């Protein structure tokens, strides 16, 4: 399981396809919303490919 600061690896086009509620840019760092039982949080994204 990822910790709160481990980046999620995904392609840029997939990140852009997410609804705006599930993606964000904070201080220039793209982030994606993760939901676990009991809580949700944004984690950084590392673009690949």
C-alpha cells in the first residue's frame, strides 16, 4: 500500500481524462485523489511513458 507521499505512476493523458474532482495541481505538483475505507487524500503523480 502506498504511503501518503509516494507518487502514483500514470500517463499524462490518463490523468487529464480524470474528472476535475479527482485530480488537482498543488504548488505545481499534479495530484490524484485516492479513496480508502474511512478517508480520502491526494497523492502526487509521476508521469510515465
